[in-house]
């Protein structure tokens, strides 16, 4: 289980499965902030990009609550997919969300 603090960077897609389960999907990014003592100021570090999948009641709530650009806190199970593209090994990260909330400290 991990928690990611980030920003919604895509539209929310919402689907009804054949089994009746609803799914919402969106992408987030999270940029590390660190204090540079030499400059005496904060600076951006690496940015993590990942997809977030929500199911059932959580998907229904995400569909009606979130929009692109919203600051969020997402907690869930991390999934890592390994694949190869153009003869280069790559990884894609996704999160099966259990909890999603607006980050009210950044609104």
C-alpha cells in the first residue's frame, strides 16, 4: 500500500463493465520538492507519472467529484508493468486506488 500526493493530469474516464462494475481511470503526476541549502530555496525534483484505477462506489464518487487539475491524495496498491518498446526495457506504474481525496492544503 502506498500514498501518492499529486495532481490529476487527465480527464476522468468512466466505464460500466459487462459484469455491472463501474471503473474510473485518470492519470496523476507527483513532483518531489526539496530544499536546496546552497540556494536557500525550494526546487523541483523528479516527477512520477502514473495511472489510477478506481472501482465501484469509489469510481462513482471520483466521476462526480474530480476534474483535471485537481490536487489529490491517492492511497492504494502499486502495480508495475514491465514491457519493451523499440528494443528498450521500460516500466509503467499504476495505482489500484482504495482511497482518493482532494488535497485541501493545495486548493
